[in-house]
């Protein structure tokens, strides 16, 4: 039976992982034969991810100094949303969350996830719509929300409220075992572990996005992508690129001190995928850049030196390729991975996750 599914997630931040996981989840749900729309909801914490924030003069001054690349990035992402997302016609805001209640009559089922919608530090407390508080009698499904942390500030982790919000769920999956450990005591229903939505699709499934990339490089290059400042990564990239004799392309708000390099801050998700797939190698501290390196079989090194790196550590350990992790400056050649072995683990994760989603929506 075809089900009308409403998806609520982080979909509208100018972040590659957020955009691509939303795309992958909606694609997967529709491949199962259902209709879906992404609920265009912007929680109050979304404000911190806006590129233009006139109410913060210092941030706005920084933005205006780099107006052209900021506008390029904004246009790239918003073009991607328009072309690849099917969204509700109405935009919902934290300022009128009660309006979300009207959706209970428009959908049969609601899916929250993936991404860090349950990361209570990132959202600065419980954001009830991300726990489907508005779903009414609709079926509630959690698909692989991530916490990214193993503990939270006490004022954010309200066990009674979380237990109340989780109780009506029909099916719950999360992305990491640490999340199970934190949330399972709060709910009677068994919590499953599922893969990030981007892993639901194989490399071939991303071809339409790769073909849509507007910027493609002809020369060999190293691709660098950092979510957080990491001097060890920058130093490693500089020295590895010099040894290989290749240029470095990177995506960063700030210029990186790497010779023979170019910042591509304005590119969109399609170009991000293309840069990973066609790189000589990838150096990153991003979870999703790591995932796509695995999907496309691109040699990579992931720098994981803080507590928020637990999810990428766990992922690479599950694939038995944690030799691709580094915590300090590392100029060794990028690890040669036996992809045939790691693919077996990825396929297993993918099959279990598809089965969960199929049964949850049946």
C-alpha cells in the first residue's frame, strides 16, 4: 500500500551532509513505492546556520567581506533543494510550531531523521517537532537520528520529557550504539541501529547528482574538507600533496595555508560528491566526507581527535578500516583499502537498514 510520508530532518542548512542525507532518505522512501514530502521546518537553532545574519554585526561583517563566495554557496544549495527535494508548500518555523499540527491530516506516517536532530547539545535542548510531537494519530518512525556525543549537558537531557516523546513511536532506529545506550532505558520499544541514509544508496544511485556537477577538474588533485579547524589535517594535506605533486582543492570559510591550493567554498552538494569521487585522495574530519569516500572507493584519511568523532570512529571500526583514522600530522601514503571486504560490511548495513525502513512503513 502506498503511504503518504512526511519527513522532518535537518535539510536546509548549508551543509553537504545535511542536504545529502535528506536527499537519500527521501529517495529511499520513494523507491519503496511511497509518496513523501520533506516538511520545510526551521527550528530556532537553525538560525545559527544561516549564512546571512544581520542581527549579529560581527558575523555579518565577516560575511560581507566574503560576499561573492557566500552568495555562490547560498545559490548552490538553494538550487539543489529546489531541484532535488519535494517539500511542503508551507514553511514552518519555531515561531509557529502549533501550525505543524495541520500536517497530521495530510500524511499517514511521519519519519524523523537522520542527521543530528537528536543531538541535544546542537539543538540546545529538546526540539519537540524533531520527536514528531505534532504527528497526532499518524505512525511515528525514527530513522537513524544521531547524537554525535555520548553525553549531554544535564539541563538538555530531560529523561521524563524524552520518555514521553518516544513512547508513541511505532519504530525507532538510531545511528550509533551509544545512542541506543542513552535512549533505550527511556522507552519499552526496542531501538535498532541503522545506517546513515546516504549509505542506503550505492555509488550508481548518485550518478544523477554527479552528472549535475557544474565544476569538474581535469588535473589530479587532493580534496580537503574540514568541519572543524584541524591544524594537523592542514599540515598533512600540504605535505602529502607536495609528495604526490598534485594540487589541493578544499572547501572552507577560511583560507587554508596550503601551497598550490584553491578554495571552492561556493560549490553545492553535486560538486562535493564529484570532488570526492574523482580525487586522488581525500583528507577530512567530516563524517559524511568519510562515508562518501567509502561509497566511491576513494583513498582517504579521516582525522578524528575529539569526542564528537565517535560516530566516524565507530563506522570505520565496523568496516575494519580504522587504519584510515589519524589523530596527528600524518604524511604517510594514503591507506590502500581492500574495498571488496569493506563492501561486504556496507552491503550488510544497507540491507538491514532497508529492511527496517520497509517494515516500518508497511
